[in-house]
């Protein structure tokens, strides 16, 4: 997948070491992924939440207070970071 919007992650990647490690692994996984459908995304990230088959939410380090929201266009091989939520 081509991951767009990585600069948005700078808002949270310095919060603590565990978050930095998680984000680095998450970005690597997405960039190396070849997801063709929602099922393959959920195989890699079973705790991801889908809102409409295009928008997905990932909780960073399992924290509900730290979320990354992306749009995934499986047919184009593109994922776009839409929002980073830090409550």
C-alpha cells in the first residue's frame, strides 16, 4: 500500500517510546501490505474498526485515547491518514 499523510503522525510519535515503536511498526506494515479487500486488512489488524468499508480506525498501543483514522482505497493500493486523535 502507498501510505499518504504520514506527516500527521508527528503529532503523536513523540508521546512515549511505546507509541513511537508502535507507529513505526504500523507504518512499516501498511507500506508493505498488499491488501485487496477489507478481510485482508482485518487479517493484519483484527482490532481495526471499519465505519463504512473505506474509513478505518486504529487504536495506537490499544489506547482508546490515541487513534489513527485512515481511508483505504483497496482498488488503488492507497491508504490516506485522515486524522490523528489524541484525547
